[in-house]
């Protein structure tokens, strides 16, 4: 009897503590569902997905703002109003955004597509869509405790005019500090809308989020495995996390069957030792749930045969390609795009890489044709005094680096006279007048007026002392391209 009473008391204590945690933080959510597109076929599920997520978040204590079928102007207004609402709630606020609809990438940037978008060319996307980075920046600009962004937006690109030049799916994006971004499928892949009332991603999300006491990062791992299994490996959700505090949708004590704490970073060799103790199906579920490059590599070394090997190999190859693309657009130089094309000449991103490569070359040549402002003669970089710098045509010999201008040589200060020098008497001058032989050497007399040798004169160009042109920014040094180093998990920093 006493044991039963103790257990009831312990359970009540956990619930009270969890309730106090939930009350202590404010929760606000923006839920957008874009289904009825005007220039392409409608998507049936985003409206259903948004409605189901709004109900889930409302029951989890969120103050929910719902919006359907928004134009670009309406999306920008709603996002701005939501950021203002978050700011009014104070620092101890969890801000969540759920978006269902079309999304695509251009030049390494991800865009959410409003219902009034009409893309005749790739250049129309930044003008008519809403950049994901702008949404993230709007949230990051206001004080809040945690920011959660969930995107069921990687469906196939229906805009035929541009789907041959833009890459598939969405690009890798790092979550800002204090944020987590969840995608309905892995970078560079497309999500399915689903045959049921909800998409496969939202269906899994509705189940995983309701588990009491499960941290959001663990919930997304459950979603990843569930969607991967439901679509037979065709779709694998992905997330990038930089959270600085824990967040659960529903407070409580996690069940015994829930995944444990966040997996620590480990090498492929360590993963191999861990996976070798498991049967192939168990090892497969583990590496899909954790979703790191080292785990995939270790799995292929042990269980590379069908049915699991080909699925994992496909995930690994595409992940490495998208990490290389992330590096190329982040560095954004001639050398970085050349390196990507050398490794992935047949990629769906190759056309974009070639276009950005030519743009980088043009930028480099334009910079090489100019000169630093404020040349010689004492002029400052802002102008004002001194001779005007002149343009010099320089034929580039290869990739150049964004070197800083050489440091300005300090004028050598005259050495201070020693006391001994000061105490020495000045030299006595000779009273004898110099002769012609003293001045002109043996033979005496000045040279004749015709055919003499002139004084050598050096003429320099203002601002380029020493004849070397300052290399323009945006180009890489010779000797190879340095890419941003992925974390030991095989992702870019802060990704799960």
C-alpha cells in the first residue's frame, strides 16, 4: 500500500514540475499552409497538414496564429507581425513556425513559395518568393528562449520553366544559435505529398510530438525513422540544431522505449564497433535515426548488401554531394565552384555551379581592372589629395587570393645622436677652394654640351608602389581550395 502511494506521489510530483515548466515559458506558433497555387496544380495536403499541426500545437500550450494560401506580400506581413508578437512575449518564449507548401533552392538559398508566384526564369524566384533566411533572421532579431522551424516544403518542383536549372529539394542551412530547423526530407531530395489526409512527414510528426517528455531533437529522430520506413527509403527527414536549452512539446516522463540522450560524436571506427554488435535491421534503424556520415560509412562496411546497403549508400552519396555544394556556395569563388564541378560534373546542381563560376570570374576580372583608391602623393583611401590612380590592364594568370594590401612601410626614424657625438666639436672647414679636378675628376672641366648621358629617372603609378596589383577580394589563393570543415558528425556545424 505504501509503495503504491509513493508511486502516485512521485508521478504527481513529475507532472507538477512539468506543469510549472510549461507555465514559466510563453509559447507562440505561426502555422502556414499553402495549397491553392494559382499558376501550378494545387497541393491537397498542406491545408490539412497546417490544420492538424495547429490543433496539436494548441493542445501543447501554444498561442497559434494560422494562415492559409498566402501571397508573397501576405507572407511577409504575417511573418513580420509574428516576430512582433514574439518580441512582446519576452525573452522566455518558445517561437515555432510550421510551413507546408512548395519550397525550392536557388544558388544555395532556400525559398518558400507563395500561392501567387509565377516563375518564368530562375531569376524570378528571389523576387517573388520568401527567402528562408529572411524568416530566420526575423525570428533571431527578437529575444526568445527557443526557436523551432518545421518545413514540410520539399515537394517536387512544379514550375517547368525552372525545374531543369534549379537543384532538387532544399539546400543545407545551418540553424542559428538557439534554433532548430526540421526538413521533411534530406537536403537535395524531394518529399512526397502523400496519398492520405496528411503528408508522410506531418503524419509522423503528429505522433512523435505527442510523446510526453521527449525532447524535440529526439522527436525529430523518431520522425526521421518513421518517414523513412513509411516511404521505403524514398524520403528521409533531416534537421539542423543549435539549441541551447531543452524543449518538449508535452511535459512528462519519457517512456522506456524512447531514444536516449543525444548521441555523442564518434568516429567511423567507433560506429563500426557499436554496429557490429547489432543485427543488420537494428543497425539500419540506428544509423537512419542518427543520420550522420560516419555511421553510414561504418554501416556500409558491415552490411553493404541489399536490402539495406543500397538505401544507406544513396543517402551517404547525396549527403556528401550536398555538403560539397554547401561549401562551394559558402566560399563563393572560382576555385570553389571548379572543385565542386570536378567532383560532381553530372550533378543536378552543375548548371547552377557553372553559372556561378562565370559570375565569379567576371567579379574577379572587374576587381582586377580597378585600383585601390587614394594613390601615391599622400592621398587617403577616401580621396582628397595626391595624384589620381591610373587603370592598368592585367592579364590574370589563374586564381588569385583576397590578400590584404602590403603593409605600409614605416618611415625610418633618424637615429638619435649619442652624447659623444653631441660633445664632439664640429669639423673644421678647409679654407682651400675646390678645383675643377676635385669636382669633375682627372682631366678637369665640365662635360661638353652634346651627347652626354642623362640622369636615370623611375616613374611609378600612383597607389601601386613596387608594381604589384592588389588582388581583388572574392578569389582564392593558389594551392587548393579550403572548404568549411564539417563537424565530426558529417554535417556542417550544429546539425543533428
